[in-house]
């Protein structure tokens, strides 16, 4: 960078990205100084090396920010509630879920049932709907609520992960899942009755 560039001439790229051809290094350095910028080597293996006039401080900041974004690995976070969880505690869980989504992590919402609570799945469904409706503007519904053993589970993904950056449509409140041991809703389709044969023409 700047005076550390020892070669006599370089291939220069201007501050706006324009190609300025091969110029003496001293001349390129003077051009960078006049613009209040730096002369930075961007391709040292080329002959002659390629240098660009730029703000080195901003360049390093952009590189570090880009590197930080690449190193973030999406994780699966969980929030857990009960059918009898109070509204205040539910709001706390919703805030946690929003924070996870803002950090580009997925969120699994779990409603846990114990003992006789399995006989009142609709109470857990009410809590699940309350959470999903509060987060509808912060996520997309990747997996609707369904029963897995003694818990009801839904999976949310951050909107930032959607292609094209389009906001997802508001998910419909999930249907109450079928209790364990029952056939799933929407079983095999029933065939329509065959049409009656046409009457023979009268002679």
C-alpha cells in the first residue's frame, strides 16, 4: 500500500473503478494523494501488479463486516411454553424468538404437555397461535404446528433467508393436530361415485 509498493509501474484502477492503464508507480501515488485516498495493491501476482485508488480504512471495514457475515452459521434455537403459561411469560418468550430471528437463526416453538394436559390439546393450540401471530411479521412459517409425542412443535425461519427478499405471506393459524393414536386429518381421498349409465334410446 502507498510507499510500500516498490515496483516501477503498475496497472491502475481509479477511485470510480475506471481502468487507467499502466502508469508509473510514483505518478499513481501522487494521484491518490491529490484525491485524499490510498494506493492499494489488489492483485500482486499480475505483471505489472494491479493497484486501485481507494479509501483503505473503508475498504478494511467493509471486508471485516463481510467476513463476519460469512462466518455466522445459522443455528436452531428453541423456546418452550406450556398450555397454562401466563401472558407475561409468553411475551418474554416472543421477545426471545424475535431476537433469535434477527440474528438469522431458526426458531423451534415447543408447547409441552404433561399428564392430563394431553386431554386439552386445544389449550396448547391457543398458546401456539398466540406465539405465531405475534411473530408473523418477523419470520416465515417453515413447518406448521404438529404433535410430536407430548409436545406441539412449529418451525420458524428468518425472512432474511428468503430468496428475493420478499416478505412472506401471513401464515394461517395451524389446524389443531390430531391426538396421538388417531388418523391424521385429510386421510385418503374418497373416489367420486361413478355416473349412472345413460338410458337406452327409445325405438
